C-alpha cells in the first residue's frame, strides 16, 4: 500500500493529495505559517482571501473556485 493510500485509507488519489500539498506550500503556509491555532479565525480567513486577490502575480484575481479550494484545504487542516 502506498503512503497516500495509508493516510486517506485509499479514498483519495495521489493527484488529489498532491493538490492539497501544493495549496498548503504555495499559499496557505506563507500566510498562516507563524500563527497559532487560536489566531486563525474566520476574520483571518477573510483577510487571506483579500490577500490572495491583492497579491496576484498575473494581474487578475484567482478564480473564485481556486480560493474556495484553498479555504477548504485550510478547514481540513484545522
């Protein structure tokens, strides 16, 4: 059994797991990394959404579904 199958009990694909890792590494950890658990509030999640839109490297905001996926990742980690 592969490592990702052990973690998810075989319910998620390797690609699904990799997507979560990428979102954490590139976007969520740089913003929330030094915060304690009690500091991550709904208000901070909203600040994160604003931050993602304001710091886009392409000049346009990330898609709504992209930010939603990142917030879902954050929820699952918490």
